C-alpha cells in the first residue's frame, strides 16, 4: 500500500469535509478505510475543519429551503392529502405503510420534543394526526398480531 503524500492528506480532509464517506475516499486514493481514518486523525485540526464545513453546508441547505418554503409547504400538503386517502391506503403494501408511519412518528415526536424545549412554534392542527390514528386503528384493531399472518390491506 502506498504512503499518502501531504497533498493527498489535505485532499482527503477536504473530501471528508465535503461529506465523502471513508469508503469513497479509500477507493479514490487506493488505500484502506483504516488509512483514511488514520490520515484524518493525524491532523488535530481535521475534526474542527470538518465540523465547520458541515455547519456551513447545513446553513446553506436551510437558507435554500427558506427560499422555497412555499413550494415545500405545498408539496407536504399534497403528500398529506394523498396519505389520508383510504383507497390509496388500501392499495399500499404493508411495508410502505409501516415505513411512512415510522417516518411520521419519528418527525412528530422530534417536533414534540423541540416544542417541549421551547424551540418550535405550535403547528396548526390540520386534522392529519387524528385521521392517521383513526386509519391505523381501522387497519390494526387492538389485539391484532402485526408480526405475521396476512399482510394484505383490509378490504373496504
């Protein structure tokens, strides 16, 4: 295995700061992931550089999202409307419903935690969560075994 030059180490640090994975960097430079990790850890400023670049990238993405907030809200509204459609739900495979439910729960609980910490404003109630809970109870009545059996959606 070839030894990395100082220039390559700097390029690896820059690549990592841009978000490249250890695997991608290792493949680019023809070395092991361990060698990449070693190169990153050999410079004491590396973690600071990477953290700063990540913060800049996040700020850039958030700034862009702010400029498109109306589009984002319209897209979310369209998705919520589609999710609440009982015909669509009945046709959707169980795995996709479960994934959608998990994402919604994850985001909802994260938002609830931020609200408790005083970091988020109260979102207006659009009736989505009650509709979701009602549909979940229709699909999975109390006592149903969700780990096996028929995974087809119930007939309306």
